[in-house]
């Protein structure tokens, strides 16, 4: 099956991804840290890395790595405490630049977003030119570097943004997509995680070409509903439109502690500020949720969750009551390193993805 672009929407999609965002902000605000191996989050004794500078990555240090392991890899590593208010401040400045070009902006996090510039406010026909202008404006306004990917759908734009990092951009044209995807290692496919990649490797699927050899029936049998997704993406087909109002599925906060918590009384004491942060986020977002979930990570990294769903949306006092109830639901038998509290079953109705009408617009013209 060839990538028949005549039967699917041809959009101009840009994926903008800030380079090592949290770490870059810390280096921006602390000139003495520039050019040095730096991570955000954790410390030499415990915790998890939230972001690593490119200097740190040279030593094999990356996000989600244990900070203890990171410190072993490079003892001179600088640990910076996260400053999320500062990151949000810069993220909003960057988002304002996006809106100069289009209202079809789908933020994925503080440091990345999809933009549909098929029909943009400035009437610029070239998506490549828009991506370049956006990156230049981000640098001028914030002092930070961004990378970008340009293609005709979100999946390919996301992959393209990673090709020339840091501070670069790449484009994948419709006529190039299938050949590019055939050569791409399966672990590089956006949305295919480590576990799925390993499962595919065991089936002899190591790159896009291997994946393309398997039928839809086979992939559906092995991967369930995701089988159709894998069948399509390797052929360059991904119909998901940029959604400017992404549907939030949950709202939560958590904290990793410097010292493990041994008693329930300690846990309840440490849970209170986490609860207060959740309430702050509820007040800010005006979102309510009926399901309350307590997350408990033990010192041995085993994870436990306890949930309760209410008939009505609870007020803050009820949320705290349920959180404490979940904590005392059963004895916590092992020391605790992390507690989290979240709400789901939110008062937001999920909308159907809107694919829109077919757009027969020259891609780069």
C-alpha cells in the first residue's frame, strides 16, 4: 500500500521542541553554569533527573535517570532545583510567538507543541520558513534554542524535530516519507516505547521496512488496537489533527522526599502540601474530578496506587478526607520515597478528533 496523499489531508505541520528546556533555562539564568554538565531535579543522594544539559548527556546522563547513577557517571555534575514558575513564564512567551502565526497550537508540555500552519495568519506559504522564523524569534525573545520538524502530519513532524537537534530543523516531504520510515529504527518511531520496541525486535521488526512486511491482521493480533496505528504510521498515514484545546485526562501533583518516610504519620504530614498544590491547580484550571488517586512509590521503587471514585465532584475538604482514607486503607509496610495525589474522571467531555476536510494545498509552496 503506497502513501496515497490524494486520499488523506495534506497539512503543513510544525513540531517545535525546546532544546534541553529546563536545563537550558538554568544555564540562561546562571551564566556560571553555561558550558557545564548540569541536571535539573534530584541531588547526589537521591531523586530522579527531570532534564539534562547537552554537556551532561555526553556522559550518558539523561532525563528519568536516577540522580545517584548520574552523579556516579560524572561526580562534578551540577544539580539545579526545578523552578517551574520560571519555566512556565518562558513557555508562555514562546507560545505567544506561535500564536503570531496560527491559532491551531497544540501544546504537549511546557517545552513542545504542534502547530498547523496550512493556513496561517501571515499568509506565508512555506512551512520551512515559518519554522525558521519561529526559532529565530524564540532565540531573540528568550535567549533559548529550539529545534523544529516540518511535515504533513503530526507523527512525522515529531520525528523530524529530533533529526537535527540541538538548534536545528528538518523536513520530511510527502514523497520522502515512506522511504525515510523504512530506514528508521523501530525504537525511533514516536510513540513506540522501549517495551514495545523490544517486543517488535523479538518478532524480527527492527526498522520500518520490517514493520511494513507484516499484515494488519498480524499486527492487530499482536498489538491489539495499536496494530492499526502501527500499520498506518509506517506508511506515513496519521490523520490526527492539531487540537488547540487538548483534553486534559488528569490533574495531579507529587513529591520525592530526601529521606524515606517510615510512618503513616510522616506520610500524612508530607501529603498535605501535595494536596494543597492539587487544590491550587484545581482553582487555577477550574477543573473538577470524581476519581481521587493516591500514588505511593516505595524505597525499592515498587509502585502502588489506591483510588476511590465519588458520585459527585468533591470539594477540597472531601478530597483531603478521601486522600487520608486511601493512605490508611491498608498498612504501608515499606519505606516510602514518593507520594502523589491526582484527580481523574474530570468534568470535561472528550471531543471527537476533527480530521477536517481534505486540504489540497501544495506542501511547501
